[in-house]
C-alpha cells in the first residue's frame, strides 16, 4: 500500500502537465478513496513548499548581483505585476487564492511573496488555491474516467482541457469587456 501511495505522490509532484489526472487515475486504479488522493496531493504541496521556497529566496538574493538573473527577475516581476493588476494593487487573501487556482503554486507563492506574505501565510494561501484546483480536476477526472473506463484516454482528455480551456476563457472574457 505504501509503495502504491508513493507512486501516486510522485505523479502529483510533477509541477506541470499530467501529474494530477495521471495521479488520480492511478490512485483510483489502486483503490484509493478521494480522501486519500486529497491527502497525497496536500503532501505534494507541502513538499513543493519546502523545496521551492529556498529556491525562490536564493534566486531573489543572487539576482541582486548577477545581471542575467536580474533581467529574469525583472521579467518575472513584470509578469507578476500584470497578473496582480487584475486583482488590485495589493491583492487580499481571496485574490491570492484565486491567482494560484488560475495559475500554479509557484506563481501563486511568488505573487504572495510580492504582496509581502511570509512563508507560512504565503504558502497557506497558495496551497488553499492549489487544493481547490486539485479538487475540481480530481472530480472531473474521476467523473470522466467512470464514463470512459479508460484511464489513459481520460488523462489525455483532461490534460488537453487543462491546456486549451484557460486561453479560450481569457479570449472570450476579453471579447465581452
């Protein structure tokens, strides 16, 4: 059982792409309940926080002295500024949660850091947003897998939707303004 949980956790640790749908399908195949899947995903978020935070802090520290890193930092700051501007100059907790829900945990934490949230508060808000995203994706994956009965096809469809739907929604929303 522990080896199977480890396999699912490893898939959840993939920061982009098919980690969630693949992990959910594998967890379902192993007979894990949705609660166990959620716990494993939460553990993956905690591991991400422990690994990403030092990288973020080191990057910020060294970008002060290394011109190439400073350019990357400035580009990321500009991108973050555009994201934050949609939610107000200094986004509150709900906005920070929604930023993570709509992007990814690394972006969410970077925005939380830019909004002067420390490790605990910043990662709490980030993980809440990511867990909400996970719950939506898990429910969608389980539902579709129950209909199709093919885990591979389900994971592929969910991944395609994860990539295609957000730009489509942004495009539609942009036309309605």
